[in-house]
């Protein structure tokens, strides 16, 4: 069922449908009386609430669900999910739906975290005996004339590289943002995600020189892009992975740039759409937007909410650590003006302002 069909349902039909697919709880137990509540009409955006028949306490039908985190109605949240499934820009959602940008950003952010959980990147493997895997790296933060929104946000001199893997048979892709493209950075990623005995195609970047000598028994072929795009002797080329970069960068360009903190989760979204929702259409590999909508609804089920909550705690801690490192670097550079604002109310910012006041005696917690 797509969003157009869902939007035509009556309020009670909508609630029953969401219960049937696991997005809402089928029952509610009163916390005071410990008895089962009943669905009753009420003047709320959902038109119905759970009501205890003994103490008359009301409980929201959204309790414990993905929808509980927002003041928006269920149908409004589903409409944003539908726009996200169609890969629409957040600015378009704001203009069309008249919903605040922070609410839209939070919903899209949570959907990307669900994509991350579904990908299971730690166990991602491609390749195998006689299977061709293409690898490549691409820079993601070029700015013209030293102006504009820099993706790395805090250090404009550094480049943000993304390492990519694509298997030709399954067409699955993998992306990882890296600080550099040195051998000791890229080789461990290759060993972790590409199975032994695979055939690896790459360009002639020096970090790949040791691939053929790794214990995984890889067969490595390279193409010199300064001379040709396809090696005439071996047929080696990286055209497939190069075409995937276009999809990734168009996603970033569509967002008019993205903060470095959110680059990897946007790459994870592209990976999820490509790997989990891809279909072959007219000899081209695309993803079905209806399939994206239905798959993300499955991921929004109640039994995934605990994992999502744990993931959000991890992300928050990563951001705090990122801000702390950023501020300490600025302190050592005697550059106070670019410190993370204390108004963010994070532990990192309050810590760094204490350090600023005691700059001569830096004490790390």
C-alpha cells in the first residue's frame, strides 16, 4: 500500500492498518490500574486515544512508536516519509507541507539511522572467487574560490575522501568516508569487506599496489586513467563505480552541501536505497520509490525502536566527541571565535569553555 491509498483511510482504519503492520501497539495497559484500555474517540490529531475503563486515564495511540517523538499527526509524519522515499529535498517538503524545517530534519535523520541499522555494515561482504569488484576513491568537499559551504565545516584545508566498493554481479555498493587515502587507511577496508579470491579492478593510485600481495589471494588489475578508461590488454575499467559517484554527489548537491557530521549517514542512505531497494529497469539499475516507502515502513516497526534509540545515543556521543576535538584544536591555535557555541548545551561545549578559562592548565576529563 502506498501513501496515496493510506491517506484515503478513515482515522480508525488508519490506526488498525498501522497496528496490523506493527507500527502501533495493538493493546495498551493502564499504568495505574494494570488493566487493558479501550480505544475511544477523542479530540486529538489521531481522533482516537486509549482510555482506561476504570480510572478514565487517556493514553496516546502513538505511545512507544516512531510517531511518539513528534507533535505532528501520524498522517503528517507518513507524508514526510513518502516525500523522503521519493528522494525529495527537505526544502521542497517545507514549502509543500508547511511543516517546520527542524521537524522535517529530525524525521529524515531518524530514517537515515534506520537505513544504517538495516544495512549491517559490519558484516557487509562482496566478491568471491572470480567475482569482479571495482574500488575507487573520490573527494567530496571541493569549493570554488575558497567560498561556499565546506562539507568539513571546521578545517577548510583538509579534503574529505570517500572510498567506494561495487560488485559487478550483485551491483551492491559500499561507501566509507575516510580522512585520507593512504594505504594503511584503505587496505583494512578492502580486507574487511571484499571476500578472498576476488578480482579487484582499480585505478593506479599507489595505495593499491600491495593488494595482489595480501593473504586474501586477490587478483588485482589496474587502469591508467591518464591514458585510457579501459585497459585494452586486460579489459580492466572502473566505469561502474565512477557512475555510482554521480548518484552520491547528486544527493549531496541536491542538499546544497552537507555538514561533515552528516556525510556518512547520507552515504548510508544512498547505499540502502541502492542495495536494498534496487531493481533492473530497462537495462538500468534503479530503485523503486514505492518499494522504498514500504521497506522504510517495515523498519519503523515498534520492535526496532529500542535499537533506534540506542543508535541515536551513539550518534549523539559521536557528535559530542567531534565538537570536543574541534574545540580543543581551536584552543591550541588560540582561535576562540570558532568555538562551538555554549548555547548547544552539550557536555562538550561546557567542558571546552572551562578549558578556555584555564587555558594555561589544560585538564582533560
